C-alpha cells in the first residue's frame, strides 16, 4: 500500500487512516495465517513421504532375502592369505595350501657392449631407433627417437616404454654407481607376460635376452624371472590363477595370498550385519510413526486420512504369510522377534531372531519375501506404493492443500488491490475534510478578530 502524506490541518490524517487500514487488513492477515498453516501441512506431508520412502527401501531389501546371506570371514594365517567379504557365500571352512605365488615377468639389463652402464643419460651408440614389445598377443612398436635430435639412452628407453602404454613398466635402478634397466609386466601371470619382438632378442627365459644393444650380466640374469601363475589347492582342489588377488575361489569372499604356506578360511553367519539390516527396517517403521504422530499433533490434527497411514502399515503385521503354518513354521514377524509395542512402535529382539534363523532359515526368509510376493517385505513395498502413488493419501492430501493455497493466493492478490484502493480513498476523504476544517478554523479566527 502507498505511504500516507497529508496537508496541514486540525486532523491527524495519517493516524486516522492507519487505524482504519488496520481494521481493513484483518481479512488479509487471516488469509496469510491460513497460507502459513497450509505450508506447514505440506512440510509435514513431505516428512511423512520421506519416511515412507525410507521404509520402502528397507522393506525392498529385506524382501530379496539377500540380507540373510551376510557372512564374516577369518583366516588362520593372514600372512599367507588375507580375506575380505563381498556378498553371499556359504558357511564353512576352506583349507588353502599355497605352493606358488603369481609373478609378472621381469628382465634386467645392465650392460652395453659388455660393460656396465655408469650414466643413465649417456647415448648408447649403435642402439636401434625402435623396439617392439608383445603383451597378450598384441605387438606395440615403440619409437625411441621421436625427434631427429633425440638420442637413445637407458633413461630414454625407460621413458618411451612407459609412454607407450604397452602393459610393461620400465624403470632405471642405480646400484653401486651402475645403472640397470628393469622391465616388468604390469600384471602378473603367464598370460600377461611380455616378450621382445623387435629391437632385441628374447630367449624366453630369465637370462640370455637383449634389448636395444643392452645385455644381461650374470647378476642381472639372477634378478630376472619369468611370469608364473599362483598355484594352490582349496580343500584339495587344484587352483591356478594369474593374480594373487583371488575373487572366485570361495563364494562371498576375496582372498589375497602373500606367501607360500597354509591357512584355513572360515565363513560364518554375520549376525551383527543381519541385525543391522533388520534394525534399519525397524527404525524406518518407527520414523513413519513419529512423523505421522507429529503431524496429527500439529498441523494435520483433524486429518483422519493421515491416521490411516499408520493403521494400514500396522495392519500388514496382523496378517500371516499365506501358506505358512504358524504352529510348525513362522507366519508372523512377532514369531521371529519383530513385534509392535503398546505405544505402537516396532521392536527387534535379536536373540529371538537369531534362534529362529538358526532353527529354520528357509522359513525366516519366506517371511520377508517369496515367489508369491506375500512376504512382509513384499507387502510393505506394495502398500507404500499405494500410499505414495498419485491416488494415495499423501499425494491427494498435498493436492487438496495446494488447491486451497491457490485460492488463498488469489484472494490475497484481490485483497491487496482492494486495500490499496481503500487507503487512497481514505486519504482523499480525510485530507479533504482536514482542508475544510482548516478553512473553517481560519474563518472563525478571522471573525473573532473582526468582533474585537
């Protein structure tokens, strides 16, 4: 609304108009309060929707039954074999007997024209301008002098090989003032070994090879070795692998072998991991209840449909899994330690659950999900889909509130226009009155002067 400016007179037009506008603004203020309430309701519905989504995510994970396939692994000798769990697996013990580790091929060159190399940057006179290395059946030509001014040295050979991306790592190593070129396959195992296919000769062994005029002394030959696969047995079954990181010899666990020897890997049910998954479901259920209770105690106090959310979810727990005998098997979550308390919250008794899982794991898995989609995880997922769907309680409530918000916003726009016009009218009327009173006051003063 416009600011109030008036001419001088006996009336305080500004105060009068301000007081009148305070009364006129009451419908607008009432609308603003309603909008604030509607926005709070939308916020509370948003919290309920988020809580339901979190519960659905947790229920969906339980319905697959994968959460029951959590294991922990241990090794009796971690210096031989270290273990890390992945997913799935089977409880049991697996004896590993490692007889050989996987190694990459390594060749060491420390002589040029029969003499030790004492300067890694010195030009190797007569060295070829290119070499070729073959890895995994693929041959890569490596230009040792990409620029006409380049010279071939121990260091430049190392640099060009590393730049080529051939799958071979090159380095220059110093020992007692002498320098050696060391080539090693980037990956271990016989299938990843490299060979010299041009610019030198390859004996196929640890000794007797040459490269760009470089050769091996007896010492360099002793420091070289051929690629080899890891060799071991798992419960007596022979295993050969190109890597010491073994991902498929025992289900649900990765094994890293680090030396020759024996170790026993034990896989056992990870009750703490299973408990964490279950507790996540319980916490998500309780968060939905807390969000509903908070909304019903506040902005959505009179909204009966919000109460139906909690009633629908609790009602799922009251119905058994179809086809499951509650006497000889498990048909209710309460039978495996997941129950509703007097205050409506859910609670997990881990001891009861562990006992049930130990006695009949198949029946426990069937409780949460099965091929007929009648498990509790299945039903929670379907119920929340309905609640969060376009015709569900949450979205229809939001739609109704948004319609009211649109109405109130239109009303406020109309009221603001009306208030602006009304203020202008009041200012005009009381300014005119003030002017008339001022003139009458002046006339009275003049008359009094004449009478004197």
